[in-house]
């Protein structure tokens, strides 16, 4: 497999729902939902790309960091590097069946495993969407992180049980999906969560609980106070609210509020190993990768997902050498200009 063929296959398969652009930046697909674009004007997606592009790396080569160690321990599980597959679901609906939910779930779960990391799985307007991820994890005997929509608490607790039965490593709630109207239209209402509701969810399980979609430091602080294991600084790939800032813009203030009290993960617009390095330098403990893995799965199934993840890890290693970081602990905002 090579990147040219993988991308050509993906372009063929996903047309017209994703053009597999040279740079996956949300411009041509702005507002395309269903599809893989950002909501409305598309600026939330584009702001993710722009916020990362604003940071520059200091090139340093007079040192002895020639074989950087990228191994990362996520909840006592060691993975190849601090990157995991972002939860993505209802891909069948978004691509009009060009990539089915089952094919996607199998590809991302197995491809992540092949690359030495973990897949997060998602939840959508039809209960089969959540189940597709759970089935893929169970069938392949792989531990993952199922992320549940901010449904009524009663349903969340029931979904957590299913994640527990599937041997999940942790669970998440994508709290930023609180306003998704097509969930309500399908009889699966979602809503914002208050402190008491969050505590009920977190106390209902022995699994670590992540809140995904935190974009302000006050809400990160609340997540830590209610006992979340971590947060994902995310605007859902720009798909839930128009005109949000890029995640790399808000990450430093959020990390300075809660780092050390809980894990801080981030996603949105990460397209290269250098982008991963920037997110870590801005305060993330680890990152999640979204759309590039959809392209990997569409272009080459599980192998395609593994190919993209391996490519990101190799790029990250090269970027660590060229910024003088021999270990993850050595990555700080000093590598940023
Ligand atoms: C088609 C699509 C479906 C998604 N489904 C979910 C989901 O079910 N749950 C969730 O938490 N996030 C979902 N996301 C958001 C991703 O988890 C992630 O936050 C985002 O894709 C990261 O940005 P990137 O695609 O630019 O890397 C989805 C994103 C896309 C593009």
C-alpha cells in the first residue's frame, strides 16, 4: 500500500461526500452535512486547521535526541504513541452507504490495533450506530473507548453497561453533542448535563469516564471536580456549533487549568506528526485523529487505517528529532516559537 493509491481509492469510494483534498481543511466541504464537512459556514472546522498552523516549531539539531521514545501509557495500557482513533459514527449516513458503519467500525478497531494503539468508538441517532462499535470491539477481542451521546441519564447508564460487558478500557460522553437535533427527531433526545447528572454517570461505573467536547477552562474545571478521568478538548471536528475557535487556540488555557488533575486530550485538524507535537507542546497528554482515518478506512480498510496511523507516528518521531525531544516528557512549549 502507498499513500497515492490509498487516497485514490478513498476518493473513488467517498465521492461526492469527501473529495480527499490535498489538504483536509474543511474548505471545499464547508457546510456539507450529511457529508464530512463542518457545520454552517464551516469555520469551526477551518479554525482547527488555522489554529494549528499559527504555531511554528523551533528547528534544533545540535543535540543527541536521535531516537525518540514515543511510547505512551494510557490508563495502564502502553500504546505506540500518544495518538488514538477518534470516535466516529453514522458514517454510513454521512456517506450515503459508501462506507458502511460496520466496515468503518471493523477497519478502525483492527487498524488501530495493528498500529499499536486504541480506537474510540461513537454513538449516533440510531442505536445500531453505538452497537456497531461495541460489536467490532467484542468480535475482535480488542479494548476500546466507547463514547456515548449525552442521552437521558437512564440510557447512558444502560449504554455504559454494554461498554463494560465489551471489556472497554474507559467510556466517554461527547457532551458537545447536546444540541444535535436529528437525535431528538429519531426519538433519542440529547441535552446538556448539569453537575448532578455528571456525578450520577461517573459514580455509576468503575470505568474511567471522559468528557469529550470541552472548549472552556471553567467547564474543564467542573469536569475535574465531578471526577472525570479526563477531557477531550474538541469542537467535534467543527460539526456541532458554527464559529467556535480552533482547539489549538483554547488548549493552553484549558491545560493550565486542569493538567495534573486529569488527562487532557485534544483533537481537531491534526493532519501530521508535527501537528501532534504541537498539540502536546500546547498541553495535551494525547490526541485523537478523526477524518484522516476515514480516508484510511475508505482507501484500504483496516490496513489503510494502520497505514495512516503508522505514517503519523513516523512523522512525529522525525519532528521530535528535529526539535530536540528525546521523550514525551521533553516536549514543552519551548519547542514552539
Ligand atoms: C463523520 C464524523 C462523525 C463523527 N461522529 C462522532 C461521534 O459519534 N462521536 C463523537 O464523539 N465524535 C464524533 N465525531 C468527531 C470526532 O470524534 C473528532 O472530534 C473530530 O473528527 C476530530 O477532527 P478531525 O476530523 O479534523 O481530526 C465525528 C466526526 C466526523 C467527521
